[in-house]
C-alpha cells in the first residue's frame, strides 16, 4: 500500500511531496499538467503587507521555515532556485513615507522595513517621491523548482493525466484509485477544488491574475521594485511584471484589457525601451477569511486538503505542508486559523 496519493502539483503538491520524501514515505502524484497559479507566480516570499504596513499571521515563522526548506530543496534537485533579494517600495506621495517610518519603528516590522529614506536608484526607474527597502526576504524561481522536482522524482512518483473521481473508492482503512491502494489522499488542486465532490462546500473564491514578461537590456536591474505593480528581475534581462486581481471573470485566459493596464502602470515606473515577450494569466485559489485551508475531511478520515494559498503560497506552503504531515502522522493539532475544520 502506497502512503499518499497527491492530486495536483503546484507549490502545495510539491511541498507536501517533499515532506513525504524527507520522512521516507512513498507517494504518487496525479497532475493534468495545466499551468496553475504557482507556475506564473513571481516567486517572492515576503511576510509584510505593504499596502497596509503590517505583517501576515505568523509571518516571521513562515519566513524562517521557508528559507531553510528551500535551501534543502535546492540540494535535492541540484539546482539554484532560491535568491536573496529586497523590495524597493516606491512612494507615490509623502504620506506613504511617513507611514513607512512609523511602521519601521515597530516590532516585528522593524525586522523587514529599513527606516532609511532612499531617493537615488536606476536612472530608468521613476522614484521622484523616494522609496523604502524591504529586507530579509527572497524569491523562488517557481518554474525551475517545479520542473526540477518533476525531473528528480520521475515517472515512479508522477502521473501526467487528469484525475478521475469515478475511479476513486474511499473506504475506512484504504483508498483505491486505478486499482492501486493508498493509505491517504491529499487534494492540492488549487482553484479546481470547486469541482471536488469532497470539498466543494468550502468558501473558495477565485482571483484572476495576469502578468507580462518583458525583456529590457537597458534596465539592467537586479532588485525588485514595487509601485502600483511589481517589477521582478528573473534573469537574462527579463522581468516579471504584475499582477492584477480580478474577482469577476469568465475564464482563465489573458485579456487585452489587463495587458493594457499592466503596460500603462509599467510605463509610469520605467522609461527605457522594452519588449513584451509573454503574457500569462491564471486563477488564484483563496478563501474569504484570507487564510489557507489544510486538514482532514469531516467524514472521511483518510481524505485531506491543502488549498487556499492565494498570492503568498511560496511563503506559506512549506510550513503548512509540515503541519499537515505532522497532523496526519503524529496527531499534531493544526491551528484553527488554517484548519479546514473551521468550515465544518
């Protein structure tokens, strides 16, 4: 009997599979190979909320665990994917700087917000009102980490095909899928969970996000800038630019309107020539209370969920995957804030 069947292979599925590998448990992943929200993420792990100058719930704990987790994962896939970085938060008005100074003097934000005021930066980036620096964070190359992990585990652990609920049979002490026996099943489907017959009661909402990738040799920047949008260097003179949040949508395809919005906001920040080389979109899975969802189904005790990561999955997924594994194997009590039981 295989220990775990994992459905979905974004950052949730990947981090849970890594927990199983570290604990010498076997597993099988089913994924339809569609590009989910994790695949187009900027990869930034940042515990601060720059719009409100605050920090997310257990932000420091998530960050500390993530840094160690990703360093160890780099060794597994034998590839660098974790990059230390900082965010240069561009001020649009003087009051933002005053708010920044006030926030940077308070714990725990003083661990991340530099109290200094900066005015000079890249000559092609508009920082007329100055900017502040968010330190002690980083970025994961999400495409590289997902592809590297796939290559490492190979066909032994991964099936690239659509999951069929008609082939799933759940019994008290076992789960059968495609005539294979499993001890547990963990659904890591992202927004597709709304079609899951075991968890479609959850208050999952979708938020469509669109990004563009630009190439600009003249920009020559290795730091992240944040104004109305993020500009994130991703190597080879390429930059990730985004993202927007669309709560009402008809599909997950890129739209002309969003592209125009991204370009308009980008042009307010940079003044050098660039070429748009890609335009992507997808739907983030998030919850109305802005917390993630992990834990055990209220009826089927060998059925679990790992979902609702929203826009901070790169930061939160490693520790959440640890909590989920420990709850399954060692009766760890998942915090109420993220426990699926809060919706029972």
